[in-house]
């Protein structure tokens, strides 16, 4: 293998640039040519492909977002679109790919390999930390710390005005952001998709705290919780506890931005190197990850089909610490 391509796809996450940097410089170190593909699969189809070198990735390790941009491509979901993408790669002589993204990115790469045999090694780039095959994903640590910083500030105003705040964090299918935010932010309640949530339980917990002369509360709600989003949950609780002054804060995409933490820069660099060396070593259709401190390669099919479970002890910790 003499020439590889690298792209980012799906939602951006802090640390993607650090991973791109590691991929490019590892390729140069091993004597490979490396090409950046703009806007993921969409750019692959349209031929937005250009040569990169060490200078191309100077001064980006501290930047959030992705210099290669990201986009979702409906066209790549079609056989015709994938054929166009393959033709573009052939024109540029690209023999292997490094994909930085999540399950949608890896699903596309898996189908692409089955049809055209282009080997791909993936780096898990998503703030949700919901990919099987790695303890942590690129951007997760930064997103949690960004959310936690906001929660700390909200607690100040909650205390000042005797309010209950329902704070919505990202996590359509996962509570991995909500759990550390609840524990680290001293929340009274956490609501995540992995566990069934009873509004009666939320109401009873808040009422009990109020009767113990507690006057401010923090409730962390993952956006995909079964009881609804933060706005819906707050409305139901306010109906049962009209004497409480309830407010809703939706942190939203602020969690995706910002300069990556040291942990994310380290992880992204480690996985970027692993992706390139994995391609050189013959890995294909696999995601590089870190499990218990050890580098692992997990087949895409396992990464996108197996669930990454949350330790139930973490949920219990929130209950214990909120007493």
C-alpha cells in the first residue's frame, strides 16, 4: 500500500483534527502518500480530494471541529453513489482509507468494502461514546467537560433563586454523557435511554427533597430518554409540583465544539497512528479502539451491531449521592 485517504464523516467531535494530524504524519513517517477527502462520502463522490503533507496539519491539534469538514451523503447510500466514489478513489490511486466517525460512517465503509474491496480502518469520532470496541471515543471527554462547566454555572443560579433546572444533554440513544455530568455536577436525578424513567419517581424525589428543606435541584436529561426531552419532562413535573420554579436549559451543539482536552488529543493521536499502521498491517473493515489501556481492532460489523452497555452502578451512584 502506497497511497491512502483520510476523511471525517457524521457529527463532528473535538479531537478529530488531532486524529487527522496523526494519520497524515504517520503516513509520512512510513513513506506513504496521504490524501484528504473533504466532506466525507459526499466529497468522495464529488472528487474533493487533495494531497496532504506534514505542513498541511500544522497548528490544528488544539482546534475543535474538523479541517476536512463533514457531511451526510444520501447519494452514498445508493449503489450508483458508491460507484462514483470508487471511481474517484481509483483516479487518485487511493488503495486504503482511514474513516473518522461513528456507526453510520462505519456502516458505509463496510458496504463499500463488500462491493469494491477498499480496505478501511476507522477511528471512533463521536461525543456520544456509544461505539462497541473502545472504552472512549474521540470527543467524549471534551463534551462531558463542556457540559459539566455549564452545569456548574447553572447550579449557581439554581441556588440563588431556589429553582429546579432540567438540563438536557446530548444522547439520543446513550446516557454516556448524562451519567458523568450527573455525578460530577451533583445532580439529584439522571434520566437516560438505557433505563426506564418514571415521572412519578422524579416527582417523588423532588418532593422529598423539598420537604427536607432542599430548595434547588438539578435534573440531567439525555435527549433520547423514554420519558421525553427536558422540556417535556419539566412540563409534566411542573404540573404535579406547581409550587416549584422550574427552568429548562438545552445545552445542544455547544457540546460538540471547543478545543479538545488533553485526554482527547492523546486518544485521537494514538488512534490515528493505529489506523495507518493497521492498514499497513493488513487490517480491513475494523475500528481501532482502546480497551483497558490496550489497543484493539474490532470488526465494523460488531461495532455497529453490538450495544455498549452502561454500568448500572453509575446510575445507583446518582441516587446515593443525591441523598
